[in-house]
C-alpha cells in the first residue's frame, strides 16, 4: 500500500503537446510546495483560479519558467480528500516535466499510477465501485461506455448494492437479536416468512447478475469476425462497416491472408471487427494459415458475419461456412444485391438461427440493416440503458458469491437448520457486498485495481 501522509505530484494530462497541460499536487504540503514554485508571498485562495508565474526557487535570479493558472482545493472537499493544487500551464512536455521536477525538488514525490484516486477511496470520497468507474471512464471509447461508467461513478451500482444490503442487514440484526434472547423465547423474525424474505433478497442479486453479460459487453467490448469463401466481398463489407478502406479489395480470390481488425462504434458497443481469409480447402501454406486463423478468430468471437455472394451460385464452400457457424450468434449477409441475382433468399435453406440481410457493400445499400441485425445478435432487442449495469468481472464474481450464500441460507431455513447456520450464510453474503464496495477488501486486491490506472489519476 502506498504511503498516504506525504505530498504527491504528477502530470494529469495525456502525454504529448497541447494547448494546456495540468500538473496536480495532493497532500499536506501541496499548498506550501506550490507557493514556493509560484514565488508568492501569500498562499493561494481556496477555489479561486490565480494567474501566476512558475519560477525555479533554487535559482539566484528565480528564473521564470511559464505563466500559469493555479487553483487550490482544500481538503476534505477535494478530489482526493487532501489539499490539492492544480497548476495549468502551456501544454509543452518540456515545460510540464520542468514543473514536475521543480515540484519534486520542493518536497513532493512522483505519484504512482492511480494514487490520486486511491487517496480519494481511502479518504472516503469514493467507494471502490466508484473508484473503478473512474478508470472505466478514462478508458471509454464509445459514448455508451462513458455514460455507463459515469452512472457508476455517480453511484447507481453502489445504490443498488446498498439497497440490497440494507434489507440483508435488517434480517441479520433480527436473527442476531433472536439468538440473544433465545432463552426468553423471543423471535424478531417470523420463522414462516424467513425463507421468503431471503429469497426476495436473492432475487434482487440475481437480477443484477442477469444483466452482467450485457454490462460486460458494454464495458469490455467484443469481437465480431467476418467469414465466407474467397471473393464474396468480405473485405468490402468490412470497409463499409469501418467507414474507410482498411482492407485491400481486388477481384483476385484470396487477397486477405492474415486477420485485419478495426474498432467500430455499434450504437455504443465497442466492436472489434475482424476481416479474415476466405475459408476453403487449399494447398498454399500461407493461405492455409490464414484459413486456420479465421477459424480461431470465430472460436473466440462474440458473433460472426457470414458473407455470401448473391451474384454467383451457392457452392459447397458456402455451405461449409454456414455449417461451421451454425449454432453460434451470427448474421448472414447476402452481398452484391446491386448485381443480377443467381438465386433468391427463399430458395436458400438457412439454419433457423441465422438472420439474413441483403446488402451491397459497393453502394452501401442495406448497411444500416446490417448494423441493426448485428446489434440484435449481440445484445438482443433490449435497450442498453436505464438500468444499473454490472460489467466488472470482480463485481460479478462477488455478486455470484453473495447469491450462493443467500441460496444456502434459504435452503438451510427450508431444511430446518438452526438460526446459527442461517446467520452464518447471511454474514457471508454481507461480506461479499462489503468486499465489492471496498468496506472490507484485501490490500492486494486494492493495489491491483489502482495499478491499472494512468499516472496523474
């Protein structure tokens, strides 16, 4: 665990040049250190942006480094809960590194990744779920990811967990009171309703877990692989979805040998789209490796887009791809609808799990229908909003633990176990909730969570 009684400093803006850059200080000496750098005779006023000049305190002529704006946020009403000073300078990496170096010489030390947010957690400004949401918000690549992360930062998941835990706490308190007064014959919870009350709490947990697959899809994104025999227009479909000519398109079969990928925003889902080699039997060792990689990509993908050429008769290679993808989530694209059709969709027998979309990758006709069908294949028809989304693997695992403990408690009641056994299972469920929010979490778990943060946050 990091030391929390010293003053830390880091550049809080991304690497590279920009109009502005921010150097952030936090800790008991943040105000004193920055007062030295600004060469001021009086400290900064709380929550007032102050124009000043950063100087080198050790230089005899106090050489000016840059004109800046400094803002002081006194603790505990700051991001970290400690005194925080943010110096906004011009966004030259050279200037920012110079201010950082001067700050360290004046008594601060370089912050570790995530150390500012860790202090916010340790000082009670954020719980662990909200702290993790900060990292998710920084990493968001689609508007939906950003909105879900911000909702979590605002406390939607925390509030849902707190509401469940409040009911569980009441039940635990009543059982403990019943045990304390067992000799007097008092029961603070009706034995006949106990199993039902536990079951109702467990159902609330399961409701969160049931939405976890959707939450993970939003948070982590997914892979979609484009499959088909050679020269059916896979790369053209890929380029149409990406919106640029990322994959090479030629009339020559077998142009794509390796996997080509690009991330697209599919109505808020971060989808890594993969263009693959045409699936067919071949003696060319390079093409054979490409076919093997295409099959491997399908094995880990969330869904597939199977491309068929409507302008050419259906062949055994088409049937092979349809057979290999049967049973998985997929969308079948009937490409080249702008050309004379060699067959009609009604004449082709698709497996019942297939969704067919007619399109022309060349003209773009049918592209929006493909996007809608692909989104439906990934998440169904349900709206991706307005409910607390649990997508973090750690959260899901702890909710599973809580659900299992509640199920054991419900079973114990139904089989006539004593209240001590029921209470032990309920306490296990509460321990899982406490670890989820950070009220009781091992140090190594906390360190692992914050180690993935960027420096300066």
